[in-house]
C-alpha cells in the first residue's frame, strides 16, 4: 500500500501560505510571501532530495500545480527534472484535460475516492506538496499517512495554517528529525496506528 505524505514548509505558528515568493499566494491580503527563502541552505536541499527519493507520484491542488508549472519550469536543476518526470495527480474542479504539464492526470469525480484508490495501490509514497486546501481535506478524511514538515524558526501571526480549526484531533509518531544550519527543523511524523 502506498502512503500519502504531506511535504510542506511551516512557521512556528503553523503558517504554510506562500513560503517561496512574495507573489506566490496573496489571498487574504497576505503580505509575508517568500518567508522560507532566507532559510534555504545546502542541507535543506539535500534533505528535500532524500525525501523525494521514495516518491512515486505527486498529488497537487490546482493552485499549487499551476504555480509549480510556471515557477519551477523556468528554473533548471534536478528538482525541475524530478517535477517534470514524476506522475502528477491534480485535484481540480476548474482545470480541463489535456493538462499542460507532462505526466499529469486530472483526478475526476470525488477526490476522497480517487486518493483512496491511489493509496490502496502498492508502491512508493505519493507526496502532497503545498496544496493547503487539498491537504486539509485529506486530513479531515484521515487520508494522510505521514507529514514531513520543514519547521522554520519564525512566527508570522497571519496566513493560512496547516492545521486549522477544521482538522480533527490527531496524534503522531516522530519518525525522523534533523536540523539545518539555518535552524529549520525537518521532522517526519507518521499517523501510524492513529486512524
């Protein structure tokens, strides 16, 4: 059985909105976009690559899918190659096929059923990058098996949070934890035995 793994950057107060760029996601008049970039270092890049080594496919919401397509496809390097070659499952009610990015499949019908079907297949991890709305829905449905959180040492006080008021009470097991030279804690938690 494959695992659904959330891989996301968060602040100490749980904000996950727009870590990469000032214009990434300004919903709710969010003024702190790009907050994670000053913490990037070789160690965090290496840890991200290690985490992606066990990835079979990506699971993305529409906003994250379109943002990655536009921003990362303009950059070079191994992350771009990994994104282009990986199968991508996209949850959207507004996109239509054919999708512009190679190896992309639009999930049709009920997202919960489609993700459950993906999860029930044998294979490696299916990683959710960003995709806050999709991820919170999967959490409410009990479909996230593990979280790799890049916990950044800052508090923003505003923005969309990973664990909002609608997420059910949950307990986790710490599987791995490392700290980068810039103070980012990369922690992997599983929901093993919690379902």
